[in-house]
C-alpha cells in the first residue's frame, strides 16, 4: 500500500507564528495564558497545555491582572485590547497579518461611512468574525451563505468583505447575487479578502484527492477552513473521511485500497498527519 502525506497541508503562516511565540514564552519559563484555543486542533492544544499554556475565555481574562496573554491568529476586537490595558495585562499579539490588515480596512470603511451596510461573509460567532465585527462597534452584518444575503437592504450602500478562510467560489456567488439586486441609487463594492494561503490550497488539494483511492483529512472539527478543504476533497473523491487523529481511523476503510492520501487544514500539525501514517503502517 502506498501512503502519501500532502506537502501542501499543515500550518499556515499565521498559525505557525502564534505557536512559535507561545513556545518561546513557555521555554523562557513564562506563565502564559492564551485567549481561546490557539489553534482549532485539540491534539496540538493538548501538546501546548502540557508545556504550560493555559487557555482562557474573555470572562476569565477580565479577572486577571498583571499577566501575559497571547492573542491567537484569529484576531480580537478593540474591547479586548482595552480590557488588557485596564488590567495591566501584557499582550503577546499573534494576530495573523492578513487578518490584521482586514480589520484595519473594515475600520477605515466604517469610520468613513458608518451608515453603510458593512457585510462580512463569514461564520457567525467565529473568533475572526467577532474581531472583524468589533471594528464597526458591532454594526457589521454577518452572512453565512447566499440565503443570508437575501435579507440585506438593497436600496442602501453595501460594502462586502470576507472572513479570510471562506470559499472563493461561494464569495463570488454572493457578489453576483448582490450585483443583480442592488438598487441603481445604491453603491456596491466588494473586497476579496480571502487568504490566498487557503484559497490556493483548493486546486492543490483537489488534485491530491483525485490521485488516491482513500483520503484521510486530518483536522479539528472546529476548523472553518478545514471544513471548506474537506468538502473539496469529498467532492472529487467520495471515499474521503474527516478525522481528528489516528484513533479515528477505521481499519475497514483500508480494504481493497492501494493508495492512501493524508492531508489537512491550515490548523493541522505535520506531526499529527505523520502519526496517522504510522497508524496505517502498523
């Protein structure tokens, strides 16, 4: 049996940077807190927990004083930075540069035109989306899919942005729909803010999935980009399975299979994919 790990899978730049910063602080003996899971992968979070990383939520952060808190790649709204200032908390800011630039763009647009509809194509409640909505004092409209777009007011100006890890094809479908329905007196502008590290993985992972009899897509079930990439695998290779780790591999999947492809999300560590490979070998 041939087993191949996809070279294009694994941590993106933003996640790599966040984990490196956490490891550096922990290696220096720092008591380090992380606001939310540092990455949407339970096994990687557990590895860092064993190193000393303490994951907290916003309520827990509000009760801390004089400590170090790492902000993960997803980014945070302005209120989090204000809370840190009040509580004398030192921020280790690992916000992905792509997300940071998007936050700034949305804030600039809101400040210059607060009455317009600033629309974010994204997953409601997702950490990145909460940070983006925070740039507009909570006034941005989040749409999860094309159905959500239909509730917009097409007689008012619309400025459309996207969560960085969403599907490029779906984003373009939303653009087409708004262009068809926007009133003549209203302005519509769209801004392609999807991270190319994610978008460029789509054709690559599609090609990878076609090459194998069985695909094991390794990622945490909370991962937004993981769901997008897995769906792409599934669309070209129905014999694709999403697993969080080697313990979820069903031996029956391997019957009659000559080639296995192992791939993952931007939140999937290479070491975890390698463990899945070793489990199949054993």
